[in-house]
DNA sequence: ACAATAACTTACCAAAAGGTAAGTCCACTA
DNA sequence: TAGTGGACTTACCTTTTGGTAAGTTATTGT
């Protein structure tokens, strides 16, 4: 068992997973990797099905783990912006891989995601 | 929303994740990617903390999803062997990435996994 | 004959994760 | 002044996931 920060890991893969596991984290990160606009509601719009509670919760955790950073654009009307940190960006190849794998898989099943992307909005 | 097999996915990444999410699946697959011996108890030994119930349950799901295949070596004394299918192998780069990411992360935190691997058994 | 090993399954239970709905605060717009 | 949008929080509840422990069948080893 590898020990770090009062947690135990069975192997390096387990270490990596501890940052990105859960139903939403990878999805949030991979969207932050792609889209330009990064406000709270931009993210919500791009993650069909996520509740505000979940989004807020996950963003908080990702920030704590230093995968993303939040900048407060203005306080009076409260506006924020989220972006990947360097650590967050270091997961980039993972998101690319998962996206590509999914696209290839779907194609094998007769679904052309790229061509029909507009249908899935 | 992308639909396939009565399930809904928000994007291709979501499709990929549906095969490998959960506490144990990636760990099981990445071990099958590395070790030669692949019996039930070989796996159990290499996945500290997993219960037989969980291992059996996850193996069943992975087999159903066609990421692994099971060959029954003998019936009288019941012996089996698990291995990655081609689909399972296609996740290879993912396991490599996650392992490497973890190793790099640990090194930054002053833990040299490669050098001290024997300590973590 | 008895214990150990292999590959499970089953029943039961606890904890973690996630969903729903409502509420908050503030500012801008009509 | 009423309504809308942005960025949340909170309480409550359900589902999913995971853990424990015991049982099963059959073989090999002592």
C-alpha cells in the first residue's frame, strides 16, 4: 500500500483515479479542456443532466485537488470563471483518449457522432 | 443525448466511461494488462482490499461488456483464466497513462514508487 | 480423515454517491 | 416593481456501491 496524505493506494493507477473518479469529474474536466466560456452556467449547459448541487460540489472538490482554479470576475454581480490548472491540463491526453475511444466505439455501432453531432444537443 | 442499447450518453467520453467506471474495473483491467497469471486468486492477490464478491461481480460485468474473456481450464477442479479481449486491450493506452500519471505525481510528492516498489507489497 | 485451496454465491447491512426541490442574494432589464 | 439570470446552498431522500461473513462444490495435499 502506498500512503500519502492519510490515504492508501494500491498502485499508481489508484492514485490517479482518486482525483478523477465519480460520475461527473472527468466530464467536467474534459469540457473545461474544450470550451472557451467557463462560467458556472456554461458548464451546466454543457453537462446535460447535472444538477447545480452536483456541479458546485464537484467543482469544489476539483479546486481543492488543484485540478481547476476559480477566478472571481466580479463580486457585486457575482461572476466566476473556471479553468484547468497545469495539473488539470496534464490529464489532457486522457480526455482525448476517452473521447476518441467513444467516437470509435459508436462508429462501430453505426452511430456517426461527428457527422450527427448537431442531433445530440 | 446519444442513445445506444437503451442507454443515454451525454458525449463520447460518457460512452467510454460507462465501460470502466466504478471502484475496481480500471484496476482489474490494468492488472490483466500486466500480469501473466490470470486466475481468480491471482487477481485477488494483486488487488489488495477487494472482496471475492466484488471481484466476481466486476469480472462478470466486464465479460458481459466484452472487455475480458474467461476460459474454463478445467471443470472437475474448477479452474479458470481471465484475459483481455481486443476491445479490452484497446484501453491499454489509458492504463499506461494512468499508471504513469500516478508515478509522476508520487515522485513530485517525494515518493519513488519504482525504486521502492518492494515496500508496497 | 482432515485441512487447505480454488472459484465462486448468497444474504444481509452500511456508507457513499447522487437526485429533487426549494431557497438565497444580488443585479440587471423591461 | 416584477421578472430574469447567475452562482450558489440546504434539507431531505433514494439509489448505487461496496463490505462482511458464511456457505457451496470439488480436489489436492498430509
